[in-house]
C-alpha cells in the first residue's frame, strides 16, 4: 500500500464523462487530504486532516508537505514517432513561408516522411522512448501517439509497431492512432483518391488485424485531404472497428469540424479556424475539441475559440501536438498555461481539459482522468500550492513527484 498524506489541496474533476459547458470548470477541492493506494488502485481518499482507515498498513508513505495534488496529465494529441528534425525550416518561416507553402515545396511532413522511412524501428523506438520519459517528468502519465510519417504500408505499420512497443515497455500508457492520411506522399502526388484507396484496402486491414491502433485520423485541410476523401477514410476505419478523430480547420475552414459531428467522431483537433457551423455540428454530435495552443504559438496563428466552445457545451481538451514541424515542444504544462492566458480558460477548466476530457478523448475515462476511489492511481504532486500557481508559472517544470499505477516513477 502507498499512502500520500499532508496534501494541501487535492483537486480533481469527478466522474467518467466529458465535462462540457459549466461542468468544464467543476473540480472537487479537498483540503489537508490523503490518498491510500493498493495494487495500483485508489482505495480511500480523506480530507481535513483525517487519515484513511487502513493508513497504518501502508508500506510506503509520501508526505506531500502541503502541495497541490491532481490526476496524472493526459496528452491526447501527439506525433512522437518520427525520424529527423525540421529546425532548418525556421529561416523559411521567418521569411514568411506558411505551413502549406513548405509542404508544397517538399518540406514539412514530407521531409519527416523521408527521415522516418530511413530510420529503423529500433532507432525510432529508442528516440520515442526518450520523449515518453521526458513527458513523464512533466507529469504526463498517458499519451496518444499518431502514425502519419510513413505514408506507405511498411512504414505506417512500423510507426504503429513502435507505439505498441512503447505501450508495452514504457513507463506510461500509449494510445495508438492510425493517421495514414496525414499528407499525400510524393509517389501519389496528384492522386489523392488513389492514395486513400490504398490506405483503406491495404494498410487499414493489417492495422486492425494486428491490433496496432484504436483510432483512425485524417488531416482534413486545404491542399491535403478534402471533406469527401476524409469522410471516406474515416468511415472505412469506423466500419473496421476503429474510433474516429480528425485534424480539422487548422488553417482553413473547409468543413472538417462539421464532418466530425456528422460522423460522430470522438474528437476534432486543432480547430483554429472553426466557425459557428462547425462548432454547432460538434456540439450536436458530442465531439470533444482537442485544442493545441502551443501550435498556434509556434505557427504564429490565432488561437482556437475555446471560450465559445465552452459556451456551446463542447468539452474542451488541451494537448501538446508534439511533432517535429509545427510544435517541437512536448511540454503539456506550457500548453496548460497557454490555455489559461490565450484561451481565457479558468484553472479549473484547464485541469479538466488535461485530465478527464483528455481521458475521454483517448477512451480511458473509466480508469483515469480523475482521483476517485476505484480509479487507477495516476497522480502528480506539484511544487505549487494550487492550480492558480501551476498555470501561472509557465515554462517551469512544476512536477515534484509522478505516480503511475501506484508506483513512484519520478
């Protein structure tokens, strides 16, 4: 048994459902609290200085010394398996080249595709595991990881195999997403429909047969995949038993958010350019908005309309979007601070965004995302007295201790 005592403030959302509207900002706050963990599961939570009934049986004790304690963070949108880096694109960006301009010139995603195809599975695994440990040090105990830098049968499967290896051998849980429709590779240039057909007919069946992904995703964007192509790819995945996510309205509003609601996607992601019609469709379809503020910052774009989404009852999650091109930062704490400052979300809304709503986004809401009896003991002790301090101190790692399944991992 593990006992965590002298918790200054235990703060957590409550329940195993996506928190939208007013519920986004509803957190339980317990003072002078304690948590008793057994076999990786939360057995008892007490407050006001009272210790759990079986506290004396604990064989390990952590004194939180009055600090803030929350659920482990969940990063529900990353692209962490990739070859190479793209720091050489920065001078182009400083000269005014846009994201799609670089992609059309053979850079961007296609440059990473080349490096990923060249890398061995073992090299990708070693590199990605280092990222996973760095994320853990920042309080992230569950990570969603997408493919999308292979763009052919062999290398999409290779990326997804790395995801599976990380989930089996790494310190955190890794939820795998098949993002084969991330860009059109050079060998299919001008033949986007044929590329979608190849993914649906050749790659998708192998992904499902081998259990390499739980989700399917597409980059629905001007110059990449249009709404018709995106719908075909996502519906093929749904028919095969995967759950749908969608990169929608990142740069142009071409209908991705509308599509997400129409097909019942679990999440729509980015949403920088989403307007009222897209948000109405998401609200009607019960879609979670996975927002990526660090990407807006790095691309010097506007920020997604988070406050309007909350007003409409759309559950908002916040993720890092860690990738080598549009967001080379895996610091979810930094994204939380940006959610506070740039999305004008309250500290309570931000906490829900990176815990319970992110858990719902990756299909783990029954076991993680909140601190409640019966849930998995994924816990962070912060070097802060409250959430206000945590989101205020942007850029610093405020994680004092990280606990995964009841084991101290940092």
